[in-house]
């Protein structure tokens, strides 16, 4: 059976519509109205969606993943124990860590390591947050609320250990709210040296 075809009658344009002049004038009227309202009108009536970045900045939502920071212990040393979980979990392979041992007279010697080098290529990072999820020590966070400042130098996006340790969280602290049981203190839940073989 042939499909039914419905023929619609095309409305004829009026002379005014065919000339476009009144429609252009209407469009320009709207544009100019917005221009004067947003430029000279009272502040509360303005409808401007853009901001004059970087002088003006929008506040990011609390769950915004900003650039990374490395959290510090109470003595200022990194909480990171150079376990490499974050760099292993990182799908962009943009974390480079070189682990090192503490000195023999340090209570942490033999228990855990520290990162001699910790570099994140922030330009390669896809801000997935896997590194933060993978970290067993709450040593890496993405709660700075900042994004990278623009630069034309590729090297400026390689954030090293000192930079990452000195970026504060949104609350202004360099620490982490989670408790940290240091090796050697009585609250440390791990094995003691005496228990070793
Ligand atoms: S946020 Fe994702 S891509 Fe970026 S460093 Fe962490 S794991 Fe890698
Ligand atoms: S930041 Fe966390 S996951 Fe990454 S190496 Fe340090 S302790 Fe391990």
C-alpha cells in the first residue's frame, strides 16, 4: 500500500518579511537592549554569563579535582612511603617516583621508604583521581581547588616533590585530617623490630 503523502501549504511571506528589514531591526533592538542593560544597567539586573578571567574567578564546586598536593606529616616530611601504588594505578602514566631509604638512625628506617623524587606531569594527567584512590596513606590529594597556571613552557607542568608538598588544600592546611601512626610510636599497628627474624 502506498504511503499517504500530506501536502502542506507553504505560507507566503509578506512584503515586510521578504525584505528582512523589520526582522533585522528587531534583532538589532534585542542585541542593543542587552548591550546597554549589561554595560550601563544596575549590577543586580545584569545578565552576563562571562567573567573577566583571570582578574575575576568563579568559585569551583567542592568536588572539583584541582591539581595534586602531597600531604605532610607533623614534622613537615612527606606522608608518602613511596609504595608506587599511585603511579601503578595512573592510566596516563604521568607519575614518576624514585623511592629512597631513611637513614639507619631514623625510626622509619626498614619500615617504610620516602620519595627521593616525586614528579607529576600535570599536562598529561587526565584528572581521573585514581592516584588519590590508590594511595594507602592519604599522601596524595586533589583538593587544592586550583588549576594549573597557563604557561608556554612544557617544563612548567612537571610538578616536583617540593612544589607538591607546598601546595595547600582548600582549608589552607598542608596536613591531612586522617591519623598517622608513626613507626616506633606505641600506636603504630604494624610489627616491631623485635618481632622480626
Ligand atoms: S589523576 Fe589520574 S591521570 Fe592524573 S596523576 Fe592521578 S591517576 Fe594519573
Ligand atoms: S602517594 Fe601514596 S600511593 Fe603514591 S607512592 Fe606515595 S604512599 Fe604510595
